[in-house]
């Protein structure tokens, strides 16, 4: 079971006992302190830190309130349970007879085992390994949550301005990409009427396009300098 779990997690433990503890539900432990509950507590904190760190690094234009909303959405029980189910962690969990007989695990249990696994990876391999695991599985949810923020409609605002005031539409040019498959970065710039604006880097093309649009809007003087988070000056 440990080998299967390591394959699913794409991480080889130096100390497999940590993984065993992370996959031990309280219902199968003789003492609750031998279950994954303490690891769940630690993993929750690590997950929150990594998501906050990533948001601050990747979305410098967002205000504290928006960052908080995105973080709360991503680290929610619902999203953690969804990631847990995608990895089928329930099939790896050591359950007591009462829990094992249930047709499906409660959402809280699914979310908890993911957080416990995050803690186990952190304790075994350090923060960098934990960060890699978290961003590999949580990255798409972070991007989706950030993309739904009203501050992330920079492409739409730039498109509307170009239609009203310029002779060409914005084109997004991929200039470069680098990094391994699990942590690629993309450089994109906006081109309008043959003029290219300052490029931007991000962990996805979609995110890089939004950031490039923001830079173009700033260059065009369409942003209120007092709030780079998304207060736009109305076109005359």
C-alpha cells in the first residue's frame, strides 16, 4: 500500500512511517495521537502558507481583501476534498470497521487526509517538496479563483478600449517559456497596431496574458495610479 501511495503522490518518502501516519484515520488508531489528526493540523497551516506565498508573488496587483477571498476559496474543505478525490486518497486510507463500511467518505475526511499528506511530505522532504506538491494540484484552482476576481478582467478592459479608441485589436504574443513541466513559466506581451507593450511572466499562459494586459493598460494611462488592483479611468 505504501508503494502505491508513493506512486499516486509522485513522491518517495525517506521515512515511510510518516506516510503511514498520514493515512491512518482515527477510527483505526488505538490512540488518537497515533492517527493523522495532528498531521492534518500541521498540513492545514502549510497549505495556507504556500497558497498565500504564491498569491503574493504571482498577483502583485491584487489588494489584501481579494487575496483573502482567493485563499479562502482555494484552501476550503470543498476544494481539498476535490483534490483528495482526484488522487483517490480514500482508497489508501486506513479506516476502522465502522468507517470502512460506509458507501462514501464524508467531505471532511477526504479533505483531512489531503492536509495530512501535505504535512507528511513537508516533514519528510521540507517546504520545497510540500510546495511542489501543493502547487501541482492546487495551481489550477488558484488560477480559476484569481481569474474570477473582478480585478482580473484586464483583457476585457483592454479589448474594449482598443475597439473604441484604436485601429487594431490586442494580440497576445508568447515570447518565451521555461521550467519543468510541473512548474512552467510563460512570458507574454500584448501587441496592438504593431506596437508591443512590456511583457509579463506567469505560471500559465492565461495568467501571463492578464498580466500583460495590465501592463499595457498602465502604459496607456488607463489605470488609476492610486490602485493598481483594478480601478480604471473611464474613456472620454
